[in-house]
C-alpha cells in the first residue's frame, strides 16, 4: 500500500494541483492510517479495507485524544485516497462513500478589537530595515486580509501599487485581485524603496517581497513569531495565531457594514459558508455589548 500512497501523492501534485502543504498533510495522515491497518488490523491489501475498518480507525484516533477537527482532516485524506483507488480501478468499491465526517467543535477564531489593532499598528516603527519590513507586513495583512501563505509568497510582480491593488494566488492556485488602502500602499512602497534593497542578496531573493536575514523568502513560522513579539510589545494579551489579523480584517469590515459577499471575494473563500464564521463573531460581540449595557443586566 505504500506504493499506492506514492502514486496518490503524484496524483495530488500533477493532476489535482494541490499545494505542497496540503499534499504533505494528506500523506502524513495516510501514513498513520497505513500503520494502523498493517500493525493493528494486519491488513496489507487495499482491496480488503471495509467501512468498518475505517470506523475502527476513527474510534482509535478518538481514543488517542484526537480532536474532532484533526479526525475530520484525517478522514478527508482517507476519503480522497480511497476515491483515487476506486477511480484508478485499484479497488472495486469505495468503502468511504457513506462515511460522515465527525461533527466539528464550533470554535471561533481569535479576533483583535479595533482598539487593539490600532495599538499594534501605532507601536510599529521604521527605525531599521527589519522594522520597516515588519511594519509593511502587518499593515498589508490588516489592509487586505491575505492568508499568511499568500503574504510570504508575494512577489514584486504581484504588486500594482499605482492602482492600489495586489494579485495573489490562494487555495487551489486561484488568483484574485485585492485592493490596498492608501496608507498601507505608502508603507509598502517605503519598504520596497528604502529597506528591501538592504535585505536582498543577488540571485537569492527570487523576487519575493518580504525577505529574511539570509535574503531569501520569509517563512510562515517567522511571520508568526514576529507577530507574537509585536503583539507582546503592544501589550496585547490575547493568544494570536498566524491568521489573527486576517480574522480581524474580516470581522471589522463586517461590523462596518460591508456586504458578506464582498468580504468572501476579498478573502478568497470558495464557499460563503466559510465567510459566515465572521457573522458568529460579530453576534458574539453584540451579545457582550448588550449584556454590559442593558440596565437589568447591570443591576
């Protein structure tokens, strides 16, 4: 079955055009699945796998303490793998056809308040090339709602600052244009002119906008560490994540009355239901305001 997983990996890359992170995640989940089948159930032939075997594996993950989110992600990889085996005629049936994903825990993402974001932005400075880079990244993410992967993969050719627009490739390599406000465009332009040339190393930067101390593209992990450090310096105590500014961007637009469909387009969401998470955040905030403001609650 290891050979089948290798073929499946090639299929994801060459035919489904999945991102490197998605492929790595699926293959990792399938490696755990394969280990369970071979070592716990003594199964070595994909044709012998049944729906009950997969249910047993999901129960095993639950016993290990996997969250419903992790189990659901693992099942997505398993479903995709068995669909591949069936379509390529490695198996005669697909044992995952009627399997339902575990119910996900509804956990709302962390969002900074407008006041917290302003405090963060006001704390940024341009005293060094690295500070200018960090300022440009934070301003740009909050101005556009880019995913962190989209931010670190931005190239000079993706910037259309004269028109206050940038182009980016989201999930599934789907390209979209996103507007940038005047102030963020100015900060980004200053970084490109004044700081980036000092960080760039000829033949190394490959045109990436945001560079590390080696002159190569900044990583997602580095951005996360930078954001955590800047939030700490701005006295923001919330537990931030790489997408905290993206979530804040979307929530603040919704609270300002921007149509959900427009926010969906700016974020690059395929399905409007993904964007609707921000209505839950806004409703939660509304409840908190009401609870604190209503005379009876205060009493």
